[in-house]
C-alpha cells in the first residue's frame, strides 16, 4: 500500500495530512483522491489501504457516527468514536472479508478542551499519540517529528513541521505524492493550505 498520512497534535488543535494518490502496488490510478474524511463537527479521519476497502469502511463509519448523532442528539467525542472504529476493525479481521484499512483519527473534545490523535491499524490496534505517520511516511518522517515536536507546539510551528515531513517524503521516496491537509480545533474542521 503506497499511502502516506501524518497527524500532529498541539495544545488546542490537531493537523492531519494525507496523500492524494489511489492505486495498487506500483500502479497509480488517481492523483486527486481525497483521503481525509470529516466525520463530525470536530472529528476527521485520514485513511489508507486497499481502495475499495477504504471507501466502504469510511462510508460505513461516517454513516454510523451520523446515525448516533441523530439518535442521541449529540455528536460523538473523539475517544468513543475511536473505540467504535477500533471495535469494527477488530471484528472485521475475524470475518471472511476483512477491511485492509489503516487510519489516523483526529478530533477536538470540546467538553474537556483537549485535542486527540489516534492511530488505528487494520488489526484493530489503537494507539493514542502526540504525532503519528502511517504508510510510507513512517520510514522517513517519524524522526523529523521526533526532533521538532514538543507538547506546547504552536499552530504555525506544527504547520511548518508538517511541511518538513512532506518535504522529507518527496526527497527520499521514489513515489511522488501530492498532499491535502485539515486542521481540527474548537471551531471545527478546516482545510489547510500547504
């Protein structure tokens, strides 16, 4: 899977970036695929994996979270949303047709005024992280994040760190990715220009 996603948390925001390519093995079929989906007012997910699996799973998650919101007249916070997604992927791996989807879930908890970033893999393993990379970006960008990230990072510094990670991917990998990004904070999910 030639995917690449990044997530960076700050004190009151989360940044998500994902490549825009869709393909299989070494074949690129599309270069304008949006792999970041807004799941709620302050919740978004960057995903990668097999193209059919990702679309089906993300649609399923999006519709179930929307159903929860309609039934309970409240949006699902990031922690319970991550538990739901983790459970669905864990159940999927035990079925005859598992989803091959890795994702980064990012959100802002308005109740506790806290940003959250979760990495969830296709086996249903969930990790709460201050910064994360998935796909091919793991190999070249985690050391950059480790060097420059700190708990009180400002928004501008986090955007600059995201740019450094993307530059590292473009410099070191044979794949040429284009990226899109979003920022999640108390105001909601906003597109981010890189």
